[in-house]
C-alpha cells in the first residue's frame, strides 16, 4: 500500500469519527470538519516535522499548525488521537461536561496538540505571527502553519496580521484558507463577498498557491511545496478548495450542515458511505 493510500485510509476513519462524535452528543460542526479531514490527515501524518511522542507547548524545532477555525474540532481531535497524542477512546467524551474535548479547543484542558483556544474566529493568524517571531528569536527554522475558514476572513484582525506578515516578510508562516465558499448563514458570496482573494493577498506581499483540499495527493505535494517556497522570502498562503461535508452525499453542496448533527437515520446513512478502516472508537 502506498503512503497516499495509507493516508486515505486514515482520512476515512477520521470521517467516521467525526460523524459519530457529533451524533453522540447531538451537537457540533460536521460540515467543515469533513471538508478539512484530508488536509489535517496529510499535515499530521506526512507534511509536518514534529514529535508526536512528546508534546510541548513551545514546539521548539518543530513545525506546528494553528487551527484557527476551532469549530472543526471533531476533525482535529480525531486526527490528534489517531496520531497517538491522546487515547482514541477519549473521542467518546466529545463535548461532554468536564471532558478535555470541548466543542472549541482550549488550552486550559491541557490536551496534547492544542496550543491556542480557538472559539472566537479571526485570531489564529495573529497568534501564528507571534509564534513565528518567537521562532526567529530562537533561531528555530521550522514553519508555523495556520488554517482559517473563508468566512473567517470577514474578521478585520485577519487582515491586520496579513498586512504585517507580508510587509515584514515573515516567511516562516504558511497560511491556508479552507475555501469552500460557505459559512453558517449561507454562501460567502451572499453573506459578505470575499472578492479576489489571490489578488488581495498578493497586494499584501504574499505568494499565493492553490490546491484541491479533498485530494490527499495534491495536499501532500502542495503543502510540501509551500515549505520549499517559503525559503524564497515571502510568506505563503494556500487557497484550499474543499467541499463542505465531503464524503457524505447529503451533507455536500449546502451550508446547512455547518453546525447541525445527524439524527439516527442520517448517522446510519452517513456511515454506510464511509469505510471503517482502523476500527471505530468505543
């Protein structure tokens, strides 16, 4: 089995985890989680250089990923657990009172893999900038990746950080936009059009590349390329085209599943479409 096929198997199991976690508590955000599954799987199982055996907040001499769109926590938690950062069985405690796996990740829970509380959208790129500057002071050559939702780009703080990063050529930051063109209330075009994102970021001094975020092979190649391109001096942003609800036919093509859990019948239908590859958590 090729490395890409192994990643696809992991992603399939992660999608099953997402559906079961959100159904189990009848709460959570399945749509964006399913759409970002391939990206998160590729990053944690292939692209990033980090120590999965010993988690440290400082991430010295390690790549790290800030998931600014924290509502996709089901996908993040599943990937972290499947990578071995905490017990897989703990996924069954998602969104339960006093669980470490809250609906939006928080550092106070001291969950391995979580370095920022991401309940409020728009802050991750600023945090990534701060971490990147700290890495420079520490002469740490590794990369700070930051995943943001496209609806999140409606927050002004994102553009303050983007302007600073571009003008000061903070090239150890690689930003990724989950460009599914959907948000909680509808399409981004209807709620607040984003315009030409490529031109906007280029105007701020970023190098812009694009990829299919639901093609793991493309994700691995493009994100690996982003690390290489960052050495040329400009910060990199990846416009990642995804489908909200990817992998479950009735969740795709609509924004409706941004934050709605499936009922029992929908759970059965969804799981019938996603192969169990690594064993469901109990």
